C-alpha cells in the first residue's frame, strides 16, 4: 500500500487538542444539533454519522470555522479558534463536499496553489504526491478531462502535502472506486496511527483499533 | 456602563425597558410635532423672499437631517453587531433601514415640492437633492441585500459591512456631488442658505427636529419590539408572556 | 509565516487567476464587446453630430466602462464559490485580504487594462479631441482599479445569493459615483483645455483609500457570505 508510507510526520511535538463545548446549530428555526460536547486528541478519529440533512456538513464547516455556531465554543489547545486563527488554519485541513479543484487547471497547478495557501515546504515532490494518489501521467492535463473520482484524488493529495495534524473531511470516499476507497482509508488510518487527528462524515467504517475511533450520531 | 451595555444586548431586557419608554416617546413626539407645526405654520413670520412657501422646511430639513442620522445609527449598530455579536444591535440596524429610507424619501419629496415655487420645476440637480437621492439608493441597497439573504444573522452581518462601506463613502459622495454641482450650477438656481435665521423661524425648526427624533425613537422601538418577539419566539420568556396575557 | 511566503501566496493567486482567465478567454471578451456596443449605441440614439457626441463622450465612455466592469465583476468569485476553491482560500493561513488583493489585481489586469487599451479607439468614434485622449487613459488607469476594488466588496456580499446580479448593481453603482464624477469631469476639462490635476489627485486619493480598505471589507464580506 504505497499511500500508507512516507506520510508527513504529523505527530510533531506540538500538543494538539480540539475541544467542543455545548455546540449548537440552529438553521431556519430547525435545531440541527444542540449542546454537543466532545474532544479529540492526537491519535483519534471522529466519525460523524446521521441521515441526510441532519447537519453533518454544517457541523464540519462549523468545526473549521467557516460557519458560526449558534451557541457553544470550539477550542484549539484551550483557545477559541477565532482567537488563534492562523495557528488553527495551519494545523487544520478541510476538504469539503465541493473540493476546490479548479477544472481549468492541471492537477499539478492545483497542488501548487494549495501549497501556496498552506505555507509549508513539502517534504515530497508534487509529482510524487500525484503518483501516490494514483494520478501518474495526469500531471499536466486540465482537470476538466479527469473523472470526478480523479478530481477527488487530487483534492485528497492536498492532505499528503500539508503538515496539518487535523484533517476535516466531508464524505471523502465519494466518487472513489473500491481501490481508491481502500487507499484513502489506509491513508487516514495511517495518519491517525501516527498521531494525527481525523474528523469525517461517512458511512464507511474505518478500520481503527478500539479507543481510537469516536462516533457521533446526529439524529434529526 | 459596560454592564448596562451588555444588559441592553439581551432581547428580554430591551423589550422590558423599551416598553417603559415607549409611551413617553410617543407623547413627546405628538406634543413636539404639534407645537412645532403650529409655531412653524402659524406663528413664525413669512419669509421676505419666498413668502409662505419656505414653511416646507419644517418637514424637509428635519427629514434630511434624520436621513443621515439614521444611516449613522444603522452603521454604528451594524458595527456593534459585527464586533460584539450583539443580537439587539442587528435588530436596531435592520429596523432602522426602512425608517431611514422613509425619511430620505420624505426629504426628496418635500425638496422637490419646494423646488416648484422656487425654481419653477419639480426637480433640479441640486447638490443636496442629488446627495439625498444617492442616499436613498444606499438605503435601498441595504434593504435589498437584507431581503435577499435568508439567514437573519448572516443578513445582519453582511448589511453591517455594507453600511460601514457606505459610511466611508457618504462624505466622499457628498463632497464630490457638491464639487460637481458648483461646476455645473446655472445662475437660475437660488440657494436657500442665509447667514442668520430669525429665532422665531429657528425654534419651530428645532422643535420639529426633536419631534422627528422622538418619532424615530418611537417607531424604532415599536418595530424592534415586534422583531424581537418574532426572533425570540421559541424562547421561554416570550412564550410565558404570551400565555400570561 | 514569513513575508516571502505571503508574497508568494499573493503572486500564486495572481498567476492562478490570470491562468484561469487565459484558459477561459472567450468569456473575457464579453465585457469588452459590451463596452464597445454600448458606446456605439449613442450616436444612433442621440445624434451622429460630432459636436453633440464630443460633449457626451467623456460621460458616455465612463458610464460604459462602469457598466462593463459591473458585468465582469461576477466572475471574480463566482466559479471559486461554486467549486469550493473560495472556502480553501478562507481557510488559508494567509490573511484573506492579501489573497483578495491578488484576485482583484488579476481582475483589473484582465478587464480594466483591455478597457484602457481600447479607449482611444472609442474616443475617436465619439469624436473626442486628440488632446483629451491621454486624460481619458489616465482616468481609466486610476479609476479602473477603484472599480475593481470597490466592486469586489459587492460581489463578496452577493456571491452566495442565487440571484445576486441585479442586487450587485444596486449595491455598487452608488459607490461608483465619486469616481464617475471626477473621471468624467477630468476628461471634459482636458477636452476644453482646462487643468485636470485636481481631479487626478482626487482619483489618486480614492485609489489609495480603496486599496487600503476594500480588501479588508471584501475579506470580511466573504467570510460572512460563506457561512
């Protein structure tokens, strides 16, 4: 499993802890979730489950600071994420439902932009990353010619580039074939085992040891 | 002070407090406007140039002042809502917009009615009327944006940014329009400014202005209380109040 | 986060947007064509008399430039909003205002500069005196970036709305008025042989103000719109 190797050592010495207290989200008079408490530490993954429309995506967007919670707080190392924005942004990576891959740019150019946004020096070449996500030979074709699954692979390639410890992923397995799903899964498991943190929404069970995987079920 | 500021931010506190003030504001509005109108229309002397037609300033000038004042209130409230995330500030900004637009519209209408005897036409591209017209556009933009965004809080914050941008721009727009006007002004346009106004004319103007201020306060409170009840309809204090009455 | 990485982020965004514009270049010409067509309507609607056109020219060209910019504004954030790239920009470690500035600069280079380059041709169509053509170009050079900067605020506020287009013009056009007044007046003055330094200073001051404040307002507006 080539993906599992050479992962950036995300478990560097910096302490990392995500705490959520009393998180509440109300949209158009509908309570999506109320009074949610949990915390996440290095080496743990959190899987958010729930039927469509139960607020999974809203929750992820709230956790990365895009959406404001109606109530409650999100703390990164004990401080509210809006107060430590640069640190939190450097430590966190988000791949949303719309993954932000520009159709007119090539996979390589897409990764270059992602790299500039993230302010890290990659410990591997961009071509190497593309090879790992199974896109060798597609480096220089416009992404519009790629399939949906291949585009998602480019987006997931961003994770390999970044040194972020916390990955927040909205349905990362969407549009991927069986092999791709297995690859991404091993990538996530590896990240967690190396002291990373993953929060994801998915119905796909992650093969993690007991105690490493937490689950939250959002019921409407 | 800070504590009071925080308390005022709580919808219930605002609702109770404004309920106590409201009748006072309403009566003050009525008295000031009646006295101001009587003094302005009957007691004040006629203008030696314009005769009685100048008396429209008792509506026009306060309305024009209010149009700017309300925009400032709106922008300040917007900034407070944006920075301190205070719900009441959002409500005040949102409820002020239609009132400000109404004042602006009133200033425009009375200005053009006044223009007929003065300039012989209903509309002249005079600096103040033009600025007022642009201000109306700013208000309408604010209201348009607010109406277009579903989520109340997002709408309030987006509108706050717009109002703040507007506040930076209003002096620039005003200055550029003044400047543009001095360039293009024909000799036929008579200016109203006179160095000194008869005290007998000034006092009713100030009374009317105070009346307009209290009118704004009254309607703002009424609208805001209504809006508060609507926004807080799921809270216990609103439900309790409804069941009690 | 070092200064060099901030600079590299700025230039990466600039290069990215220019590349995107180049790869979808057919869309780029539409505002330009609009600019030309609107101006060519005036002789048909008003009068082909050179004297009339000459007196209308500065205003007409500037109003057309305003509307052409307005048409092109939507492209600044729309596709990035739709495909999630805007989210990634907001989640960048860099200040969003710097990224916004890169995007606005790209927008001006793609739409403002072509208008600038095309303007002498339109000046000729409108029978403007040759002496006033440099003045027209200077005002477009100073005023064009203001249009993009201020416009960015409006697009940022409306990008999340399904029908933001008409609203955008309601929000933005009143804010364009000072630029319009000073720029059109400078061109008229130049045609009449009057000094234009004052107007240009004012445009310069407006540009400086817009350059400092607009990216911050745009960044705030984007955060609000993407909630």
